[in-house]
C-alpha cells in the first residue's frame, strides 16, 4: 500500500531516494522517539521536537493546555511533521560530494483535538506505548485532574513520504586519483543499560518490557 | 554574553531549563551535525533537516539552485531553525511524568543569499569544517561550475535560546509506593570507526582529522 503522490509530498530533488510505501514509512516513524512539528506563529515558521505515538494511520502528540505549539496547530487545519535518523557521514575527495546517509519521513496530516476522556486516554496510551512498547500496562494511568490538564491532538496522515539514503561515497572520475582520504563515518543512536531512579528501584529487577526495549535498540534505533 | 530575550525566543513553559548564554548555545549548535529548518510553502509550515555550519554569530546552509526549501527561505526575511539531542528517556511510575532529557536550541535569524565566489566559498568552508573539523584542508575545493550550481545562505543569529533538561525521574509523593519500575534509559548518538570507500582508500592510513573526529564523538555527540 502506498500513499498517493500529491503536490505536498512528492519529492523532486533526490527522487530516487523517495518511497511512498506505507510499511516503510511506518517503520521509520516507529523507530523514532521524537518527531519535529512545524507550526506558524505571527507569520514565522518554527520547528519543535516532541514525543509522539502512532496507531495505524494516525499520530498522537500531547502538551499542556497553554502549550504554544499545540495552540498554533489547532488554528491550522493541517500540520506537517518530520522524523530523521542520521546513519552515516560520507566524506568524498571533493567538498562538493560530501553528504550523509539517513532515513527520514515527512507527514502531512489533519489536526484534531481529542475531547472525551476515552479518546484522550487512548491517545496517551498510544504515545506511552510508542515511547516504550507495553509501558502503559506498567505505569499508573492518568487521573481526571491530569487528563484535564493535558491536551491530546490526533493527526490523521493524509500524505507522507520517506527518503532513504544508503549509498556509498561518490566522487567524480577525475577526482579519484587525488591524494585525499575518502570514506564513511557510521553514526548510530543507541540506548544504554537502563537504571532505576533510586536505591529502591535499583534493588528491583529491571522489567521485561524495559529490557526488551534495551535489547532492540542497544545497537541502533 | 547572552542573547536578548524577545517575544520570539523567550521560553514560557519549562523556563528553568532555558538558557540565553551564547557559549552554551554555540556549544550545542557545534555538537550538532544536522539542524532542522522551518519554512512555509503555500501557507503550510514544513520542517527539513539539513547540514549546516557556524562561524561566530552566523550560520550557513547550502542547497542546489532549485531547492524548494532555500527558495522558500529567500522569500522570508527571517528563519527559525532548531537542533536537538536526545540524552535520556525517563520512565516514572505515573504515565503523566514520563519525559526525556535533552539539549535543544532554537535560533531566529536574518536570511541572506551569498552571491560572490569569495563569500560562497567561505560559507561552504564553514559548513565542511563544521561537518568534520579541518576537513576543508583535506578535500578538493569547489570549482567554478560547482559553485555556480550551489546556493549558499547566511543566517545571522538575531535571537536564540537553548533548553537543557538533565534532571532525574520525578514522581508524585503518593505514587512512590506503587509497584511499578521507575528509572532511566540513557540515549546516545555516537560515531563508529571510519572506513575507506574502496580498497585503495582502505589501504591508506585514516587521516588525523578523521580520527580526531572519531575520538571526540565515539562516546556521544
């Protein structure tokens, strides 16, 4: 299944790196802890990193009721957000061909504030379980007061595109003989061993859902 | 030295985490390979990750002449961009207190296209030396044709703010006795051992500027 190509998501530069395949796009979203939301205040576009969750074709974000970014989003019908993983730095013999390998996604979606307690709880459950799978089962759920203080926003994905750059270092043929070193520096974002927040927690066994998360991501997200 | 607090950079939520100190802001920018640029096309705000460079109070980005993002920026007087490092995931006993530790910067600056060959070269040198310090000395400089095909944009920082979250996991007092595990999962972005792009490059010694970069960042940017 693919997202339709529209004027908003069709890649023009580097089109060979683009994919509209839903499975690939969802996989990159699901391996990202943070997305970057773009929004407009007084005519200026800002970008802000934030945790999020995905369930099927919907994304969820949350913030306090006074949050500047979610307030701006609710004035817009649509939102665009992006995620990005840097995978490698590519050093060519010419300055011109230096570049990076990466996985990125851009999503354009419709914004809706969730109002009922049931919908807000489901949105927050999706965010917490995106943060660490199964975590929702192993923490205290939000109470009435916390729910009232939290704004939960649903973003229905309308169009999306991923770009995946994973090629080797390139150089012009006439540069190959130059006596400059050319190669790659791999980059990874990894998690390290989890630890309890105090002595009481450190005396407990680290739960399975936390160890599963650690083992899945210790060699890279 | 501090950046002035204006309506555009003053942090309202989580103000205790904010710093306007130039040294701290520059340090976070300099440890970032990628910034995220916010821009507007047909009324919708987008965010796009891109390499950049910093020299004193100016940032530089580049792209092809047809690049959609740089074209949009040149229609604006100002631009906002952000960088973000995820440092830790904080898992509290309540869903409500889950959060992350991070270092982030938001910059608002004036946009100017560099037109002369000299200015463009200096901008590109700053970008390449931000990518890997001293790299400019060890690669072929852009020729006339490459320079003509490249747009170089200078962003003069007008205001900026960093947010640094590095506190431990918090819980409400009444939740402390709950039988849920609470703790932290440290996150790092690291570089791994550089390697030559082909057998010829692999037979050479890895140059000092590359090894220096590796040693500085192998335990985290």
